[in-house]
C-alpha cells in the first residue's frame, strides 16, 4: 500500500502563503499557529535533529491537538491514542514536509484525518455489536459542570456549550472546532480536510443555529 | 476513499434548517463569504457571543507524561529504522489477547506487515483492546467468560484506563456460561449492585450464555471493586470477605474480571 501523502498539494502554495500572512495578523486569541515554535522546529530539522523538532511541535501543539481529538471523539483513551499517532506520523514525515503550508495546517490535517478514521471505525464496530452504553445527551457534562462552589455564569455557559457540541455529528463538530478552536481559515480547513471551502462554510453556518438553539433551550441567554 | 487515503465519512451535515434557523444560516454564510448582510442587532450579538464562547473553550490536558510517551515512541521508531506508526483503531489479529476496554497491556504482538514491523506499546494496546472488545461482541469466538467495561462521564466522554470520578457511570458487560453473579462492592463492606437482581442490571440469554449488563452511577465516594462469582452462591451480605468465602464454600468460583478498582472521590 502506498504511503499516504500527508503534505498539502503544490497548488495550495498561494493559499499557504496567504494564510501564513493572515495568521500573523490574526488576534492571537484565535490563531493557534506558533510561528516561533515552527521556526525552531524547522531549524532543528535542518540541523538534523528530528527529535528536537518534534519536541518543539509537541510543546506548541500537543495539548491543542489532544483537546481537539477529545472533543471530536469523546473518549480519553482514544483521543490520547490518536494524539500519539498524529505526532508519530509528524515525526516520520517531517523530513518530507515541503513547507508549502504552515506546520500547524499540516498537523491539523493529520489530526482531522486520524480522528475521522477512528470515529468511522468505532461507528462501524458499534453497528456490528450490541452497544453497552447508549448515548445520553440529557445528562449534564460532569467533567465540565461547575462544582457546588463554582457558580460562575460563564462556567455554566461553557458546560452547556460542551454538551451542545456533542449533539453535532463528529465531522460537523470537527469542522466547528477547526474553525473556532484551532483558528483555521476556511481555505486552510479546505486544505486540511480535503473539502471545498464553500462546503465547509455551509456546514458551519448550519451548525451555529443548532448550537444557539441548544444553548437557549439549556437556559443560556446569548 | 478521499485523496488522503483515509476512509470516506458519512459527513452528516446538519439537516436543512427550519425557517428561522435558515435565515440565520443564510446570514452567517453570507458573512463567512465576506459580505456584510443586515441582521437584527440582537441576533448578530447572539452569534458573536456564541462564537466567542467557542473560541474560549478551554484546552483539555492529556494525561501526565504524554509528551515523554510520544518522544519515547518516536525514539523507538527511529531506532527501529523508520517504523510506521500504527493507526488508532487498527484491527489486530484474532489471536491477540483481548483485554477489557480501558485496560492497557504492556505489549501486544502485532503481525508483520509488508512494510515492516509495527510498533507495539501501551497506547496501541489500548486502541487494540477497544477494537478487540467489539470484535468479541460481534460474535466471533465467544469465550465462556467475557467481560468488558467502560467508565463514562456525564457528557459521554469515556474515561481513560483506571480512572473514575464522582457521578461517572461504570458500565460492565459480563457473559457467563453458567449460573453466576456480577457484583460491585464499595469499600469492601457495601454491596452496591449485583447482576442479576438489581434494577441497574439487565440480563438476557445470549445463545448458551447469559449476558449481564450493569450501569452503575458512582454517586458516592469510595473504593469500588467488581467481582465475578461463577456458580451458585448464597445471597451476599455486603462484606466482601464473608461473601466470597461463603461462595467458595458453596462450590462457586471467584473470577477476576480484570477490571481495576476505582477510587472515587
């Protein structure tokens, strides 16, 4: 089986240049691109130290990739496994990385694909077996629910939003997370996901009203 | 198959929205395309608020030692000569020992692929155990005793191996060939659940076996231990030592379900 190409195609060179320029101008709150960490990683790679390059990328993106995987897959063990697979693939393919996009876009692409692969396999296995735990989205998210001493309204909003995100299918949830959590532009997402930018815009534009309605039903006034 | 080589997905794009939502979706789409469509200020503010919440969702920390694990496995791969990482969810051969979901074996031997040896390791084992459980459930060779478990948080997230928090749900499935009972004790002195018998259990025949499914809310702090009693045993008193001794005296056997003891705080 031919090794999968994880490097964005050459025709995205202009998109990559534009999005890199845009990324440096975006508010850091939204952008996840760590320009300095990527520069350190690529410099280490050029010096022949792939391990140091991986370390720099783990420091910059390890947690955010895990968060993304966990929110998409909703399984801590599976999320950690996918996170590991993502970065081992990064480590393996770094020498072949053509630098036509940001490293962040490249890693996001790998993470998205691996999460979707894992979700698809899990869904197929569940369809062939009797599920032992059914979906129960009426229960408040225990891991995110404020404790008895934590009465912050914002914390309540966040807990409700986590719960509402679970109502979206994995691919839709992943798209929303890529847009808002990972700070990718639609053009970057198109490269990462392998779908048209317009398709992704439609997906997000339909998902947001669903989230809004869910939050309002949960008593969150937006 | 997409151009990346990963499997196609049922994208399940959101269904066509109702009228009010359709208006909002159309406005959002126009805005995403760089237009400046008009909208009621309250609605525009609501979506701005929602987008802000999405941006501000907190990061979730991986388990301790995650970075070192990845670096170690990368070092192993490098010393093995560029070994291909195993995909999460990769199917392992039937002869691989099936561990309960959430359990991690130290090493799982994997068959040789034409591209070289695959990496074996705890995280691969965890993914393999997950798939292995479902392979078992799918009706391949079913052992006389089959046990699996998950610990689920309220938001549907499955906990990692050996961890549980207050108000999580412990869900155990046990398949027994003979009469028997699945019991959960807390602090060695309280029987919190027993299958069959308790409302938190469902039991049903599965061929020649009986499948017991337990869904227990961990609503009190303490140390939770799961035991399997295979054979006829007297009714439990709640004190684990006395109960197991009585079961053995009656000719039953006590089986280790390979489910960790959970400390719930």
